[in-house]
C-alpha cells in the first residue's frame, strides 16, 4: 500500500521494501534490479510481447473457467492490450543475465500487469490482496512452462515479422538482378584462380536459390516452435491447473496470434528439452554462413576500382575513409558479415545453454530467449538493409567482365575434347609465358581451323547453363 507520495511499501517472503510510487513493477523486480546489474541489456520487445500474449490468453481462459474473478480477468486483459499497444514499455527492466529459468523477468511481467489491473479497477498499485501477481496474473502457471512457451512465441513473431519478409524481398531483388545481368559473361573463379566463363546473372540467381532453400529450412525448423508445453506448471504435471485449461489456453493463443499452435503430447518433455530452439538456431546459423559467403563475394567483385576485379559497382552509401578522399567502401556487405558472425556466436551459446539443463528444468532459458530472438531480428534487419541499400542498386561493369572472360586461361578447358588435355595444357602454358592468346597459339600450331575454334571458344555458348535432360 502507499506509504507517502514518493514510495509504496511492498512485502514478499523475504520482507518489506520501499518501491517508487510511479513504477508498475514490484518488489521481486526491484530485487532483480539490485541482484543483476550485469549488462544493461533489457528484454527484447518481441520477447515481452510474447509474454504478454501468454498472459492475455491465460487471463481469458482462467476467467472463462472461473479460476479467477471475471472483473480481475478483464482488467488483466485490458492491461495486456494497453502494453501491447505501446504503453508502459519502460517497466520491463530486468537484465538479460538474471535468475535461472527467467523467474525475475516473469515476475516483472506479472507485477506490471497486476499493478496496471489494480489501477483499471480503481485501486492502488501494490494492493496485491485485490489483484495478485502470483495468485491472479500467474494463476495455473509457472516460470517453468511460461518461459519456454514465450521463447517459442517470440521466435515465431520474430520470424514472421522480421526474417521471412526480409528474405522474400532479398530473393526478389536477387532474381531481378539475375534477369538484368543474364547476358553478361564474366570469368568464373575457383580457388581464386581463373576458371571457365559464367554468366553474371547466374551468380545472382544462384544466391537467390541459396536464400530460398534456407528459408525453406527455417520454415521446417520453426514447426517445432508451434508445439507448446503451456499448462505443464512447475514440473510438467499440470499441478494447480484446471483440467480444461491446457487445451483451451493453446486454442486462445492460436486465435490471438493467428498461428496454428498445438499442445505438446508430453508436457514434461517440452519443459526439459531445448531442442526446438537449437534446431531453429541451427537453421539461422546455416543461413548466416552462406550470407557471409555472399557478402564476401560482393566485396571481391566490387574490389578496386583500379587494382581489383571491379566487375560490379555496389552503391556507395557513405564516405569510406577519414584520410583518403574519394574512397568508398562496401560497408553494407561488411556489416552483413559482422552480424552473421554474431549470429554464429549466439548459436554456439544456445547450444551450450541447451545441454546445461538438469532433471525437470533447464535454468539457462533467459540466455536462449535473448540470443535466439535477437539472432532472428538482427539477421532480418541486416538482410533488409543489404537488400535496400546494396543489392537493389548494384550495377555491372560489362566491359570489365567480358575482358576478364576473354583473357582467362581457363578457356582452354573447352579445347580438351578437340585437341586433347596435354595439347590444351601446353597451349595454356605457352600463352602464359608469351602473352599470346589461346586462339593465336592454336591456329599457329594448326591444332584447329579458325571456324571450329570460333565455335568452340564462343563465350555465350560456354557460359550457358545446360538444361536438365
């Protein structure tokens, strides 16, 4: 209850504490703030939203089932809606690195909702005899089933709102560039050495296909997130829950989120195993690895302008040097690699945390929650930025591309079936030593006629991809 205009007194099992009157969190959150002054990192908004959706669904169901009074149920529902709409977002304050399993963050959510519900009912913040964070907001729930459910919901929200739209836009942009550059022939390179000619457009089409396949893998992996252990309560037995609660709360969550969720066949297993999160994180990491490769390719192909490949021009978005005038760097590609490295690091941390559970619970869930959702969101934001500020503005240096293709010693590969491997190798060696073209040497040695040679060394034909038979 309110003590004076500046503070209210709250009590928990450890004693009394003064809480600033203007805040909506309570005594357990205050203790967490004091205990975990670690990183300054606060819960991700998407993770908070996931918790709020769970609290809204549980309030609806517990009100329907008569487990909590209807007026309290409606007040909690209104409080969640207000916060989802943007109010009181600064009240979720517990550091990412906190009490095992996420109890501190969970109670932060419960306390904020309880205190806002009290205001809605015309009462004072802190009067937990009227609306309790534990007995009403958290009725039939435990940190141990709410937090793994929140990670699932948070992951699905992040994928739906951030990563999948970013991938779809990137794939479309790469396909557009593939069509734009389809007739441009360039030198292929393997081992960073000259290789047979390829189409510049097919480079971009290959990247589009790679991202499409990654998106499919992520969709498959994310199916694991749709199976919920909510209703398991403290240890997966469903203690203190209504018999109809488990199935009904998942139905309501599905309706709120428009996601086809389902209850797990085994509550205890869903609480103990972090495998769904490891699976999704692995798919995200796999995408990040190929994005590094693509970003490095873009940097190589744009290298120069005088001493590198300079087959393409990435759009300059900012000056590249504090000392060298006129220098522009491939900063969007560089940023992409850095984010991908961070995502790979998060994946390793998630794997370590996932194997660190004991018996009925994995207490490392707060780390998994932050790293998984953050990975999805920063990678999605990165892909969006790369698409809009790099890929869509790429132009081709066709003259440079063709010059490299025509000058590549690897063109000799096309001669193998006509003059034999050893003769072709000798021609390549002589070309490298003398500077003469492959065409000139073959004609001088009388190995082929000029007409046949023109057909065999047709760059357009050599770089065309053979159709499936």
